[in-house]
């Protein structure tokens, strides 16, 4: 594996989940793979889980790890070619990326959608420049359109907790005070569409995700109908994707908050969220603190999804 940006990079998904569950049983068994190898993690945006779990995954594999926060201590980077650099940006990404590549063997990149130019976001302008110019294998630690490490951890968690062969999994939009990217729901849909689950997406009208990720999934605009009989409820906010409203908040309707009443419609479903989560906007205190909430177990599996991906990259070096 030379890059990890979407579900397809994992190849056979059942095999990938099986490998992840094996790694989870003995996460230090592959320490030799990373000996004298360096993992560089580049963050253009904040993180708690991705930063800690990916660093831990690298250490489990015997790697040295370096973390660079672009907005804290690094030179301000220009990303556009042709710009006369007479402003506050000191260095161009086109020099910075190959320089970063000199100091490591594998690079993880976090670069969210900026909601300034839809085309730039959809083309994954920053992530793809790392893939093109670093000379090193690159994996996404959440980019503009996807968060495949999160979705892989989500699938591992569903596999661990499912009680039926083909569980009903509902991705529900929920309200939030800020405009959030579509990366998490995109990747979740991407993975669920490949997995053996009955997958339903529910959101208010106007919040349609990119059809590239929705593919054949059922979309139900009535949240209560969607939640009926669900085995897993995956809550997430996202901003509008459609051209004229791209990156905008269209609703803060708290009737979409996942509450005890909403969970009562389900088949005693497990509650999932990638975290961080805004309580009593996305989900009530009662639901996230209930025994059916598996958000911590889900976060713990971020170490396993990252380790599986980095292990595969190390094996390909
Ligand atoms: N879920 C997730 O990616 O968390 P962080 O933003 O804290 O890394």
C-alpha cells in the first residue's frame, strides 16, 4: 500500500477487518517492521484522537514518530502557485513538502476542507500535493472529503458489536453550531456501502452528501422512520454540499438531536460518534452516557485502524 485515502486502498475489506482484529490481539507483534523507520504526522488542523492514536500505532510498530503542527511554530505556507509571496506566508508548500519527505519514511496528513473553494476541496488539493511531491507513502489523517482511518475504526467497532449478520446501520445528521466538513460522513458511507450492512442515511432536505459517497445507499428524510429497527446509530453533523449552499449551515433544528426518545425507536441500538461531540446538540447526555454508547470503544479502535494501515505501508517499503 503506497497511499491510504479511501476504502478501496484496503482491497478486500473483510480481510482488512480480520487483519485489524488480529493486530488488536497482539499489537506489539510487528515491532520489527518499523525499526529505524520514521513516521511524520503533519497537522494543518487540530486533533486529539488522530494525533494520539496514530502516534501510538507508529510506536507499536517500532517507528520513530515526529509531529508537525503547521499552525504552531512552522512557517506560514503558501499553497497557490504563481502567487507573488510578498505577504505573511514565508514558505511555499512546493518546497516544504519535499523537505518534509527527506526526514521520514511515511507521512500522515490532516488537512480539512476550507469551504473557500469547493473545487479545491473536492480535488483534495493539499493531500494530493503531499502524494505528488513528498516522494514518500502518504495516508490521510482526515482530508477535505474523507476520514478513512475513522471509518475503518467504525467498521471494526461494528464488526465487534454486531449481533446479527447484517445489522441495520443508520447515519443521521444532527445539529451543530458551526459548519463542519463532510469528510466523516463521506468516509462512513464509503465504508458502509462496501460492508455487509443494511445502510440508511437520514438528514434534513438540503444536506445531501456527494453522490460519489452515497452511491446506492437508502436516503430517508424522516429521521424517525430511518431509526426504526436500527442496530447502530451513527450521528454526525455536516454542512451542506450542494453547489449554491456549499459549506453553509441550513438548519440547527434540535429535534434531530439523538435523544432517549429517538433511541427508543431503534432495536436497542448502539450509539456511535467519531468525537469530539457537542453534547445536547448532537446527542443528549443520557444517550452518550448510556450503556449502549460505544464512542470510547470506537475511539480506542482508531489505534487499530491506524496500525493496520501503517503496517501495510511498512510492508510495502
Ligand atoms: N475523530 C477524530 O478524528 O478525532 P480528532 O479530530 O480529535 O483527531
